[in-house]
C-alpha cells in the first residue's frame, strides 16, 4: 500500500501495483543497481592521482584510441552499408529477400565467441577472404574493425528500415514533378527524413562496439599498445588481481556508455518527433 | 518486415517473394542502379554475415563427421552444454517474471519516476559484458563486499556456478521487459478494467485478459533472452574461473579449445551455438509475424468485439 500511496498519480481499479512495482524495484536493485554502484564505490576508494595515473597510462590510452577509433569507423561503415541494405530490402524484390532480411539479425543471435573465431578463420592469411587480400586483417587493428562491423551491422538496418517503409511515396512524386532527378530526390528529400534514424543507428552500433569483447579478442591479436581493446585491459588487470585498476578503467567506460545512452535517448525522442508519432 | 508492395503502393501488387514488375516510374531507379545496389548490399552482407556463418560449419566438418561427433560428445563438452542450459534455465524464467512485473506496473499505471525506471531497466544493455562480470566480482569476490563473509560460510559465488548464473541474469535483464512494455502500453487498460468491473480477481485478469494479449511478444522476448543467455561470453568469462568440466559454459569451452589449437573441436561446439542462433532467427521471424498480426488485431478489437475465449 505504501508504494501506491506514495507514487501513484491517478487512482486505478487494477490490482497488483504494489506487488509488481515492489518486485521490480527489489530485483532491479539487487541485480543491477547494487552491483553497478560497487564499481563506483570501489573507484571512490582510490585517491585521485592513483585513479588518474591508472586511466591515463600510455597502454590504457592506446586502448582507448583503438576501442573508440575502431568503434567509430565500424559504426560509420555500418551507416553507409546499413542504409544500402535497408534500402534494398525495403524497395527492391530479389530472390531470397526474406531470408536475407531474417539473417540481418544474425549478429544479435550468434554468440560473440562464435562470431570471433569465425571471423578470425575467415580473415586469416590462409582464410577464405584473408587469402584474397593483399594485407593482413586477422591479428591487426583492422581485425578489430571487422569484428565491430559485424557486431554493429543490424543496428542501422533495423532503425532505418521502418522509417523507410513508412516514407510517403507522394513526397518523392512531388519532388519528381518539380523536376528533381532521382539523385536530388534522394539527397534532398529522402535522406533528411532518414537522418534521425541513421544517427540513432550509428549511436547504437557505436555504443555496442565500445563494450564488445567476445568477438574482438580472437581476431585482434591483443598486442599491448597496438591491438589491445579496453575491455581486454580490464580483464588483464583482473587476472593480476588489480581490482582497483580494473574498476578505474571500467568506471571510465561506464561513464562513456551512460553518456551515450543519454545521447541515444535524446536522438530517439527527436526521431519520434520527426516521424510525428 | 514489409513486402515491397507495401513500400511502393503505386506499383502493381507484388506477392511476397516475387519481384515487382519492372516499371520505370518517377520514383524508381533505373535497372542498372538497382542491380548495382542489390549487388553491393549482398556483397557487404556476404563478407560480414553469410561467410562467417558458413565457415563455422565448414571448419566444424573439416575433419569429418567422426571428429565432429567426438568433439560434441566428449565429457568436457557435455558438462559445458549442461552448465549453459542451467544458466539459461535460471536466468530466462527470472527475467521473464521480472519483465511481466515491470511491464504491468509501467504500462497499466501512472506513477512518479516511471521514466527513470524505464531508463534503469535498459541500463544493462549499455554496460560492457566484461564490466557486467567485474561488478559481481566486486560484490561477491574474495576482495569484494561479501567476500570474507562468504568464505567464512564456505559459500562460493565467483568462480562457481552461482556467479555464472548472476552474470547471465544481468546481461539478459532487459530483454522480456523491453518487448512487453511498448506493447502493453499500446494496448491500454480498458480490457483489464472491464474485467475488474465484471468481478475478475487480479490473477484472473492477468491470465484471461492480459496474457492472451501479450503471449507472442512474451515468447519473442524469451527467445531473444535465451539466445543471449546461452551465448554470453565476456561477463561469464570474468566470473567463471575457467575450471574445465565445472565452470565452463559452451562459449568458454570454445575459447579453451581454440586457444589449444583444437580448431575442428572448437568449431564443432561453435556450430551447435550457430544452429541455436539460426533456430532463434526462424522463431523470431515467425513470432514477429504473429506480433504484427496481433498489433493489427489490437487496433480493430476496440471496434469489433471478439468472441469470448473458451
């Protein structure tokens, strides 16, 4: 009764509010909030100089550069390729379209470790694709980029696809009637409508890539200063029982992730407003 | 997803799977542009999607069926499969109950702090898997908050099965809630209120009114939740301790085999998880169609009363 009296804004005849909210809050607290706060509290026990030295040591800085850089590049490729895939899936008919459509979600469903070893084998020097390329992909920073592209692939497609489906044909017809060619119509009429969805997809793919571990560590080679991602550095510190160091780096990543989450929420609100929903 | 006919209402109706008749309209592209775009999109997907999937099975069967069979039936693989099933078997029902409870209060009631709650529910999705494992180590590990107490009482959570289950629960936390909340919000409260006025108890309302309305979305959430639970690697890796035959899940078993250069065996176990992913995609696709149909039905139900369910 306490919860409903304190929080309910409107009386409802439906039962179960106290029970449902009580359980929700309890479960959320135990599973998510308490453990997450442990990371921040652990970091708070460090002195500021110790924290700063840990999170800005050269090896850690190199891992930020790789993690953020490769995530950004992969998300960027996914914006271009994802728009193309969404466009083709929505607008054109071709044999196997439905199967391709269903397979786009594979990176969501395929365990990251499986994706990791598959991509490594594929892009290794003697692999199906690696043997055709004049440069090394597996065990280089380029491999990190490949794995993160795989991981982020569905995000842009799945955010752009519904917007593209809802797009009013009349607007394109109007553009054509007014003398715009197809390219002008795409660039000046269609693309502006898709921009919020594209940005949201980019941000989602980027955020997912920042924390990714399983698919990357197999293909990266994990050389310190060169191809070592930040999540791996956290694991390395943990294996040396340096819990404080691991947590300090984790806190930096958490703050970045939460900032992105806020940005994504803002983007989605904007996208909804633009779509008039 | 929709058929091209829906996206291009001006073209002659195209049946699903059949290409629309090529008519050059003011809002279409010339055939060579179409071909180029389809080709480029498929090439991209081949490099990043189809070939990675295909190579899993190719590598798994490279040394023949016997090696394949031996790899997935040996004792360590068996115990890894068992542990994966246990972790998913606990995490999925827990998050299912949570998802229903969270969706019930968020979708059916107006209360202060709802938006904060919604954001907090999504939180685990934005946390790196590695950090998801780390935070449990900080709470239950030997150096953690309850570390000494647990050791004194001879309880093991980190580097043991409970830690693996907890980490799995964390990473799959939002899945069911996320599918249910928007659907139940869209469905509103009228039907439940009507049932209440007619004298139904809370449990009756849920079982006879709400549940039939959300069953497909519920199943959808469970399917996604399960796929992630069985495939989780990073979070589980931190809390597992990698004890062969005891605290190795399937993804961790794959890693060990791979690092020992037993590639055929690693890919054999991986192929099981890849099959699971394919089954997940098929189920997902089927349920998606149902959810879409239900959403359409949900809109019309307000006008036309349905036959009461037997």
